[in-house]
C-alpha cells in the first residue's frame, strides 16, 4: 500500500515537472514569436516608406519626359526607353509591396530599379546636347524634385535594409532559430544595389 502511494506521488511529481517545463517552453516560444512578428512588421513598415518615394519618382518621370520631348524631337528611342523602364519598375514595385522581403519580388525590384536608373542616366547624357532644354525652368524644377526624391529613396532603403538585417539576425540566433521555421518566419531579402550604374543616383543636372 505504501509503495502504491509513493508511486502515485512520484508520478504526480513527474507530471507536475513536465507541466512546468511545457508552460515555460510555451511562454518562451510566445516571446520569440512576438519578437519575430515585431521585427517583421518593422521591415514591412520601412518598405512602405520606400514605396511612397518610389511612387513619387514614378509620377515625376512622365513629366520629365514630356518636358524633354518638346526639345528632343529626334530622341524618341531614348524617351521611350525611359518610359518603358519606368513602367517595368512601377510594376515590380507593386509586386514587391505585396510580398515585402520575399526573394523573387525583391530581386525583380532591384533589377527593374537598376534598369530605370540606367535609362535615366542615358537620358541625362542626351539632355546635355540641348542647351535650351537645360535652361528650361520646368526642367530645373523637375531636377530638384527628382534629386530630393532619390535622396529620400536612399535613406528609406537604408532603414529597410537595417530592419531586414535585424530580423534575419534574430531568426538565425539560438534559440529563435529552433522556432522560426515552425512559425513560418522565412528569411527576408535586402533592397540591394545590384548595378554599378545604380550605385549613385542619376545626376539630374542642367
């Protein structure tokens, strides 16, 4: 009889210890989950600031092309290349906004933005051949707005990349790495500079 009582007590003690361990692990897992959610929201919010500035840039480019068109009647191919690159970049930005941090979406945006910057840089080279266009007041205003927007994009991109790095670091550190995959927290991709021509913002100078 005494042996049975002792067995039951030992069993209850083991069960109590197991319950405590499970509760501690659950609390620990919830803490990790919440911290990963917070960091993920942080980089998504940071990308929204990039998105605002990119949309501003996309809105300015048609005005730039329309202004240039009045002076550059024989540069149709160059102007069309800028608009085409702008449209591709805008589509890539929309896709990235719907899948922030996902490798394919960010890779497409990186490439599209690099192509757009290259097209703008080529346009600026051509503009140098047209003194009257360089002196146009509307062109000067667009210069200031595009330059300001490019600077804001650069700052917003740095903030996004910092937030992504913090998130990726957290999910790779022990013990968060034990739970990240189970919780569906996948690695996030940076908004990287993929071309030398995109390393510097286009110099819109007149």
